[in-house]
């Protein structure tokens, strides 16, 4: 039995409802929707999982909460901690963008920048949590975090009336895994199966955590590089995510950095959606033809992050 159920996602929606935004969905073409999760508090979906983890814990320790992050999860944890009156300590790697570090400081987080990539910052954060007794809020591999992220899928299905396919970006996998569980049992009229819409899990070619794990039959380490490394820079898929995303409903695809950059520019040029590179990754699969919908297929693309320098929207 999966460690995260559809009922867990519904419970999370009730728990966090007063703390997060119901982000809009726009239909940009016949049968094609964009779920604008980049308009969420702190600029990404991550705040959903952060609030659910903290509120599920009951009374937070005096030492507060701690997290490791490429940036977006840290911003979410800092935002949620401030809202709940708790101290937040965030560990970020050197690859984290200055925009995100500045945002963490503005939210009052105690910041430690250490390690070249996320996994090294995560090791330092885990050690600090063990010493301080702070509540660890994992970026993607805790049931409460996955369930919180899954509330995005619940909203999406309600707002569109059901779709056949959802495209979502994958780093550590908690977001796509949550959406997979959150959309279970739903789908457009005539959708194949009945267990929910197909999930297209989109990763950069240069950080293929899920793709490599599915080929190996278990989570395996991968090298981390490329334009989306600050947000999709996990070096190994999470255990919960691998369990959920190994199912038949999930298709794993890879996109190039060039396709991500082009998708980010197109989101801005066509729709005035200011996404960061990770936020444009799912759209890149559609725009580049890596995933091509069938005639009449109802498709939703989740645009998941906006923590970027707007000056780079037409130059990167």
C-alpha cells in the first residue's frame, strides 16, 4: 500500500486551506490549460507541502523548523514558518540563485549556504536538525510534504472539470508524485483507464533522477547540472516519489536545456507568465514535441515556479 493516499491529500487540503492560495487555471488553447502554481505564496507549489508538514506536527519545537533547499522549498518553509510564528533555518547549496537567497533573507530565515549541490546542503541540514531538535521539513521525501503538494492536483481537476493528461516537472519527485495521488480517480470523460489522468513526468536531460531510477528499477544517483539545477537539482529521486511514479499512469520524458529556455521565453512572450527555468520545464515537453497530445486530448501543464530575475526572461 502506498504511503500517501488520495484521502491523505484531501485531508491536507482541509488542513492547509486557510494558508495557501487556490491558484488560477487558464485555457490557452482548446483543451490546453496552464495551472499557474507559480502564483502561489513564496512563488511555487512548495508552500503546500511545507504548511502540511508543519501543521501535521502539532506544536512546533522551540528550535523551529529546518530545511535544505535549492531555493524554492526554503522560501516556502520560511514563509510558512513566519506565518506560524516559528524560527526557520535554511541550508542552500552554492548553485542557489541570488534571487532566492535574497528572498530567504527577506522572510527572516537563518541561511547557511554550503555545498556545491542540494544533496550536500541536505546532509548539513540533517546534521543540524539532529543537534538542535528542530523539525525537519524535507523538500520532497516525506508523506506530509507529498500529500500537501498533491492538493495542486485536486484543484486542477476541479477547475478544469477533468483532464486526460497532466504534465509536471520532476526534481526529487514529490510534486509529480503528489499530483499523481491527488488526481487519482479523476479524469476527463472518456479518459483511458479510470484511475485518473496520465501523468507526464518531465525532467531536464541533465538531471534525469526519475528516468534513471525507472531504468534501474530503484533510485540511483545522477549528476546534476544545467539551467534548472537550482530547483530540480536533486541527485536521486525520493523513495516515496519512486514508488508512486513507477506506476502505469506515469510516463517519464526528458527535455533539453535549450527546450526549457525556449519554453520560458514563450511563456513570457505569449502569455506574460514569468516562470523560472524549472517552472517552464513541463511546458518545454509540449512545446518541443517530446510529448505530443492525441487529437482531442485534454491536457494541463503545471507552471510551478516564478522565483527568477525578470530581466532574464528574454535574454537567458
